[in-house]
């Protein structure tokens, strides 16, 4: 790979002071921290630049640095990490963020450096850099760099994909950015979306507002340990759950997300692919210990060190196959199927009990559906992702009759009794309901889930039509999302390959 990734934004000097607390201050009821170690790191756009460095591209940082010890220290740290620094003059002091910590927990954060202000004019070399970049990340921390009119004009004129990580105190993204990456609080504040609805609904509304207002190709709202919701065109939002939920220091996770997405776009990835990669990287970053593990420690220089200049996102109720118990939400007409193993996870009774329990606790009901003929890794990945979006997962399973009508007389390969048992055995599935109709509309009207999940090829790039179930979901305020599909897995292709292998000369056993 060749070319330069350019990061534009505000850089802070982050200092973590770790120590031990074993007493209170005698003149005030506050803990006393006995300092053991102190570590300096670039923060803000500087941290994003470090995350981008060492991935096969040259990385340059356009930022504002004061002519003081903090500015010199930041230049030193960034250059050591392989980042070229293009400094804009900054009046006053370099902003610093000091965290006082003990046993891995932050006691107090101390910010210094004075108010934000517009930096000085960029050199011609900066404008040339932006014009030739293969991808650009704007890491706005609300201190003025992203607001500079000359930089904004250069960004708007760039042909490179731009990722814009916004700040509520910063300006709007320039028109036409490839991807904006606010967290959910930033998105809600920037969009001015009224409260109400589910978390996913609020994130989706915020993403849609920002995408239209900023004329952005896509907006990904990061949801912490839940992953990210991607709004891209008129398609159903793509929900990308985090592969794992880890407790730990989340400082810098947003920068890791934005930097990873920028690198992916520079490599030619679709936006949906870039967001999925970014979610995985940010999740792994937190799980591994956050910034302390990702960025090598650097002890602050002694007092009086050099201060040289810095380097330049219904049809009527039909026939649902079930046990006919009549328990749970308003039970429609049912036709029992005696061959099904009525376990505590299969049938209307099981689903009704699960849904009632979750709703009584104020939780979120998630549902998904499909044939699940020849259950494979792609199915499991979709089910696991769906379960992360709420407090229970009900699978709506096409009956044999329904599958045959949809797929032809040779399907299903596996009867619904066995398909239901296999699904119920998965830890991520709380209940299975079998239905006879071609669509799950009837069972959806009965379940009334808060979230309806569909598996989709994450490489599709978006822009597709609304899900067919979206209209019925709107009747009770339900919400439809797509989760990434595990690429290369398909029941139809598995069946075709097996049948081909079984023919004379078919190539194997």
C-alpha cells in the first residue's frame, strides 16, 4: 500500500497519573493520591494518528500546537510513533488532560490549557498534503482546527474518502464526507432529536438527520459495548454488534473506531465493511486494556525540559404453528404439530412466557426469522448478533410447508421439528415459534417484538429497499435492523455442492 493517511484535528497532551489512596486529606474530605507513576500520551487527533500509523500507509497529522513544553512534548511523542506532524500556530498553551487514577479507576480529570481558539494559517505544504491524501480523518475535539475556513475549503475539495469524527462544540462536517462517526450522545445532541423510543430508534433518527443535514454518504452512531448502527442511504440501518462486551478503560475507543474505518476506506472497503472492521477493532482495543495497552508508556520529561517549536444510525393474523395452549399474548388460531418436541423453548407457550417475563422487567424483545435449513455458521453468527440487541431472542421458523412454497418441492432438507430443536439448543435463542405462512407477518403481529433482525450481506453497501416487515413493525413502534452476514455461507450453495459431489464424476465424497 502507498499514499498518506491525513488526520486533521485537535491534539491534546494526555497524562495518566497513577498512585495509591490510603488516606483522606485532613482539611477536606477528599482522598489523597500518592503518585507512583506518570505517563504521557498524545490525545485527541494525535491518538487517532498513532492508531493509524504502522498499517502500511504513511500517516500525517495536521494539528494546532503551541510554542511551549506541551507542544514540544507532543511532537516528540508523535514523531517517535511514526507520525509526521504539520503544526498550525496556536496562541496560548497546548491543551492538557490529566487523569488521576488508582487501581485502574479514574478519581479525577484535570483539564488545562485555556479556552479554544482558531489556530493560525496552514502552510502551503498542508494544503498539498490534503489534496494528495488517499484518505482523511477529521478528529474534531471542539478546539478550532476543524473550524478553520482554509482547511474546510481544502477538505471540501478533496477527492479522498473523508471520515468525520464530530464534537458537539465543533462545526458541521463538510458536505460529502464518506462517513461520520458520532457516539450516541454526540449524535443526539448534534441532531437535536427529541427523546422517546428505543435506543436503536433514537440512534437511527439521529443518524438520518445528520446524514441529510451534512449531505454525508453514511453516518455510523457508535453505541459503546453494543457496537454501531450504520445509516447509509435509504437502506434499512445496519446494526453491527460488538463481538464481545468488555469492561475496561474506554478512553480512545472512538478514536480507534474512526482510525480503523479510515484505513479500511483507504484500502477500498465499502462503508459497511469499514464499520464492521471498526467495531471489531474498537471492541478488541477495550478488551485488551485500552490506551494503556495500545500505546507504549512514555514517562514525562523532567521539569524545565526543552520548549522548542513543534514540528511542522398488517396482514390479518394467520395460522401459526404452535401448541395451542392459549397462554402468552393474544393467541391466534393454531394447528398443533405432534411431531415437534415441545421443549421449554419451542412453541407459543414458551415464546409467550419469555416475552411476558422480559416485558415485565422492562426489557427489549428481539425477534428474527428464516428457514434455517442446514443450520450453518452464518446462521449462528446472525443469531448471536441479534441476541446482543436485547434481553431475549425469539426465532420465527418457517414450517416445512412454508419452506416448500418458498424454495421448491425438494426443500427443506431438514424437517422443521429437527430445525426447531437445533435452534432451541443454541444458547443465544430463548424461544422458537414455527409458522406456516410464506411471511412471518402473523407471528410478528402476535409477538410484537421491539426489534426485528434480518441477516444481510455486509458487503452489499446499502441503498436497498425497506424490509418487507418494516410496515407491520411500525404499527406498534417496532424497529427493523440488518446485521452483518458471515460471508461465504449459504444453505443453497451447501446443498448444491453436496448434490454435485454425490453425482458420478462429481468430485469427492
